[in-house]
C-alpha cells in the first residue's frame, strides 16, 4: 500500500475540486450533503468543494468550468448519480473549460449510497467513496483519445423495413453502404402485413417506396442470397466475408419460381415475398468487404405454437394472427356478409392474446431449449384490434370475440382503434394467466370449436363461446442468429434479443464499438418504431464515420516492456482476439518476446493485468496504484 511519503508527493501542487450533487433530493434526502462537504474539504490535495441541487445542470457545470478557468482546480471529482448517466456530461464540461477531460473521477453516492442507506451510515459511506475518488484523482495523468482511421462505409445486415431505412439514410448522408440480405427479396416480415396501425398505410406501399429509393441510390450495393460468414477487425476497420449462393430453403425456392413465372422485373413487388432486386447469384461466391461500422437489422420471427396449444395443429380451424393477416392482405377490398377462410364461412371468430408472450414460469411451458418469453410483444394488441375492425367493417355478419389478459394499445392513435372496435360491437372477455382460455372441439353440428374462459369482467363467470375460427396472437421472437452472435461476440439479453448499452443514453449501440442496432433484432417494435430505430442507428453511424477517423476512450491496457517476460499468459486470458499479442522483437541485439496491445480492440477489462505475474500490464485511467490508493483512502475515511 501507499506510504505517507508517496501520498505527500502525489498531492503536491495538484488541486482537486469536489462537486457534490443533491440530485433533487435523491441524494440529499438520505445523505447530509453539507456535512459531507465539511468532512471532505480538509482531505489533502482538495482545493475547493461545491454543492448544487443538480450538478449536471448548466449552473452546476458552470461551477466546475469557472473553477478550472480561474486556475483553482486541475483535477475534478463529481459525487452524484451513476457515472453511466453523466460521466460524458462532466467530461464534456471539463473539456470545454480547457482541461484534459480524463483528469476526472466520479463517486457514485446515489445508487451506491442514498438508495441503499439512510441517515448517518449514508453520509459516512459517501465520505469514504469521495475520499477514494480524491485519492485516485491525485494520481490521474492526462490521456489522449485513441485515433483510428475509418472507412467511410457501413454494412447493414438485413433488408427488412429497418434495414432498408438504415441503408437509405446512411447513403443520403454520404456513406457507401453494403446491404446484406439472406433471402432473394427485400422487405422482411413487413411484407406479410396489410394496413398499418394507426396510419392505415398499406405495408406493400411502404416497402415499395423505401425499396425504390434504395435500389436507385448508387451508393448502396445490395447483396441478396448472402450471409456473413467471416468477421474481423475493429471500429472503422472491419473486414467481412460474405458468402452468396442460391437459396436452398423451400419457401425461397417457391417464391423465386413464382417471380420467374410472373416475369418479375427488378424493383417489382411480389405478394408475400417483397421487392425483387433481380440479382440472384448463379454460383456460390465469396466476397470480402472493408467497412467502418455494422448495423444489425436481422429482424424477428413469429412464435410457432406447440401442437395442441389452444388446439393449434389439431384443428384446421385454429390459425395464428400472422396467417390471418396474410389472408386478409391478399384480398384487401373483399366484402360480404361473412368472412371466408379456406373456403369456409366464418360466422364467429375468436382472438386470443399473448400466445407465446408474457409467459410465466410454473404456468406456461418452456420451449425445447428451456426458454420462456416473459416479455410483452407489444404490437399484438393493436394488430388484433386492427384485424377485428377490418373484419367487422367488411363482413358485418361475422361476430368477433376478443379474449385478452390486458389491452396494451400504447402507441399514438392505437387507443382509437380499440375504441372503434368497441363501437363495432367486438365482444371482450378478460382472463387471468392461470385461467387461460380452453379451446375444445365440439360436435353439436353448429360450430367446430368452443372457447371457454373465466371472465374477470363478470367476476369470474364461466363463459362458453362456440366459434368457427380461433386466431392466436403469437409473440415476436428474435431471429435465430446464433452464428452471427458467436462470430461477432454480440451481447444478448435474457429475452434473447440483441442488447443495447443503455436503453436511454445509448439505445441503439452495443458494447462492441462500431456495431449498432436497428429494429426488431433489439426488441418487439411496430413498423414506425423500427424505422425510428433505423434512423437513429444511421445517425449514430454517420457521426462515427463522417470525419474519416474515430476517436476512442484511452482506457486500454498498456505494457511496461522492461517488466514484460513474454510468457503469453495475458494473450491466453484475453477474451478479444487480437487485442493483445506476444511477439518476438530485437532488443539490444537479442530476440525477446514482448506483449503488444492493439488499442482499438482492447476493451480495458483488466483480465490481462490480473494474470501477469510480473505486473507488466496496467489499464490507463485505472492503474493498480490508483486502486491501492483508493482502498487506503476508503479504509482511512
């Protein structure tokens, strides 16, 4: 641990400013902020202490900036909420004041203190954390961002509505774009929809319009029937290996045959397939492309009910909502007294919500891999209500029954669809998850099926509804992209969707710098939300690559070559391929082995530091000396 002499030399001529936030009561309701300020003002090296109701506000930032400009401080400690929320805010304020933004340390006294402690213990703990932050701040050295040359080129993986939107936005902002799609058509799952909620636009028109813009843009190169089979590099300098070949799945083969039979030209739309770009490869090809960033737009798939789940596959009168929507979208102008499905008259139709969504352990059955979809798929309620309204308007003789757990019409204009369905005399029944509707075959000669439920709207009354057709509103599930996840080491959430860094502060970025998210690869979304996410990803990508170089935080490993013994333990332990390598080099006429860091690949995780027996490795901004000093200060506080 550090000696008193070390502490004295460290604090000499260094002036630390401490800035403590009340956080509008989030902190000050449990931490005595004024007492805390009094306790830490006499720590060696501390020059000034300020408090503010909201330190992240403009007046709070100005306190810091004025002290820097006046020469009062050359190191900054902010004691406030989690650094993930406002670390960049304070670094930016420090930089604008003319000081190196990395001469800054953050003490989390909200999540780590006021939200878990009360009264005197909270104030004492906060004092310890601030003291530790000061000890580290005294040992901080100016750092410079890592500059990496970057290709002004982006690759979008997936050509559904979000992939098309992202590709178009990237191209019109001046970047070259590669659009990679595994199927022969553009449009993804959106092509299976009819009219969209709440605008009433036809999905076919939406896809056709954006696809036309993509196809006519010279900056966009489209690779259909293509999959990513190789990946290496780092932000600004990725290299992808693409494999193009004729599709082998039955659906794509059938759709291509249909396109050929219809003499489909480039840019034309094929029902239930999408826009045909007309470039199906004759032979297998392997292509390498250099790209600066990657936008994941791999989309979703619909949950497939188990055999017997609500009678699915045991009765042809039980179908899924996507199947019904496809049927309705084929004949958007059809009218009559009764809806016709598979040549049969539908006098009564029942919709069942949350099939494969909002599953509860112990109540619902997991899939073969043990997964439960505990999330809400969000779009199903509006889709059911839209279908119900469409049916009641076009086929007034068909009665519609809606069996729901909760109606979640959350988006703008969606509640209007619910109200319209009610006015059109759609009958609603509400059930609890432990009392799910039962679908049974009946033989009374009138109807093939009966849906039974304990209706909570009538205080648990048993309701039996004979129907001609049952429609299951199935969940949105992430597209199975295990090969890409493993290849690119992508973060995946508990729900199996790709996971962003932070849902509010970095909503379309993943931990892999240079990889962004667009649309339903991230979470269930409707078409509007997917397009918004795509535009956000495109904007982020453009900001990243527009200058031709990328600046990265300098918190990466560094090697003391004099101490390095070249044993290779660091390289073996590193989770990132190529981030640290042991290489032979000539030193004083002798060939020796030394570790080398590739800064753009290093994530600063510190694993290499832990395994190095000679302590030849450290992390910029988080050195072992700084850690030891923090521990000493916290213990002594």
